[in-house]
């Protein structure tokens, strides 16, 4: 006996409320993690001071009058840029991963596997090898080279897939091929680099939030704020792609090639903006969408924002662990995020499989 329309609507409303509560809980947990991260460090601060510093832009200046100037400076100039960059990086990479997995119907696709992150690493390595980092503008030249290389990789992937029709298979195969190409190019640069240059290249490829500034936060955050609504606008199209592929999406009236190109370009631009400043953080775009999907389901209207929250939490908690566990040594976030994310991902995956078996 099929369930009645009333039963289906009631179940739909319940699912919608569960998703809203999950998203709200995730945002509150993210704010709590940001507060704790701001309070902990070599110089410990109170949670109240950290929370007030976090919301300082929207608070009256008088509310901060009783906080010592050095604590305000520590928060606003050192810790908050790093915290906000961690949130932007995690959210951006997770959104890009969700979008690319949706349009390709491939759960193993991420910004790393389609060549964007390896391409950025090659661009940065080339800039470091050229000696650009010796100039006052060196860091920005490295960022510009990484961004340009990532965009070049995306252009090559789209051009390759366009020659055979903009299909999911062509995107994935083209990205995999360019991943190996740019990885080989980066290895070649490392082979001829001096010891000092090699150290800088390897440090960049680890992925790190050290030295994040408000200017970098503004650029990466601006790209994310422009790209996220565009991805959300295509949530129904991503649902169609994920449910039945190109045929289902076309039958529902979506322009398959145009939607795939737009979503890919937006995901690439977000990824390029993030990795140009943080280096390669390759695991977030793969695992955060899966964690979010296991928790709230595959509806991209909810999956996109919830994945952004999960990705932000994953990077922020990983960075906090890297700063504190072996202080004063700071472990790059790109390394820690794998240690934190893999066990969590495997636990959720095994739990979900066990429930399905029952």
C-alpha cells in the first residue's frame, strides 16, 4: 500500500525541520570552535574576551573598552585572520567538492582530483624557483602564479571536455590526466631547486594558515561570497544530475552543458582563490561533502550550506590541533586535516553502512 499524500508531506516537513536544526547546530558549533580557537595559544585569553573579539565588528566600541589593548591586537591582527581564513578555506573547498561530485555523479571527485590544487602548487613552485619571493612583493607574486596556474588547468580541462562534449566522464578524465601532469611538473621544479627553495616549495604544498592577513581574507572571502550563491542557485540542477545524470537533467529542462560549465567554473574559482593563499589542502573537498551527506542526505539545497559548515569545522579544528598539540611547533593544517578527517569519515561511513544493513 502506497503512503498517502498527507503522510508524504508530513515526512517532508519533518525532514526539512531536521535539516534546519542540523544546520543551526552546525553554525553554533562553528561559532563555539572559533571562540575556543581565539582563546587558546601561547598567550591564553578568556572565552568571553575571544567571543567579544570575534563579534567586535558588530559591537559598539565601548563594549571592548575594558579589554587590554594587547589582547585586542593579538586577536584582531594575529588570531582572527587565521581563524576566518580557516573557515573560508574549509567552506570554499567543501562547496567546490559538493558541486563537482554532483555534476559528475562521482563521489571520488574533488578539487584535487581534477587537477586544480596540483596546478596551483606548480604555479607557486615556479614562482619560488624564479626567486620572486626575494622581493617585497614575493608572497603576492607566488599567490598570483598559483591562481593563474589553477585557472589555466581549469581552462584546459574544460577545453578538453568541450572537444568531446562537456560530459562528466571527460571532466574527470581530463582532470586526472592534468593532475599527473602538474604533479610531475612540480616534482621537476623541486628536483632543480636549491635547498632553500625546496624547503619553501615543500612548505607551501603542505597547506598552511600561517601569516594569514585581512587582505588575503578579504580576497578569498569575496570570491566565496560571489560563488556560493551561484552554486546554491543551481541546487535543483545538481539534484537532477546526482539523481539520474545528464538524461534526467535534460528531461527536466536544464541546459546540461551550460549548467556543468557554470558550476565547474565557479567551483574552480573558489578553489583557486583558497589554495592560492593557503597552499594545498587536498582532503577537505573530498571528505566534507561525504560527512554532510551521511548526516543530512543528498538534497543539494541543504547539502551545499551544511557541507560548507562541515568543511569550515574540519579545517578550523585541524588548525587548532596543529597549533596546540606540539606547541611551539606548528603542524601545517594540510597534514593535520587528514589525521582528523579520515577517522571521522570512516566512522560515519561504517556507522551508516551498519544502519543500512539493519
